[in-house]
C-alpha cells in the first residue's frame, strides 16, 4: 500500500511540474504578445 502511494506521489509531482511549465509558457507567450502590441502603438 505504501509503495503504491509513493509511486502515485511521484506521478502527481511529475504532472504538477508539467502543468507549471505549461502555465509559464502560456504566461510568457501572452506577455510577448502584449509587449509586441505595445511596441507597435
């Protein structure tokens, strides 16, 4: 039971890391678009 939980915890950490990376990428992309729009004006 404990081993299964340990494995599950590893998966949760891995998924959380992927989600954080995706959020950072989206935030960076949005900031880039906003910055480029500001430069154009």
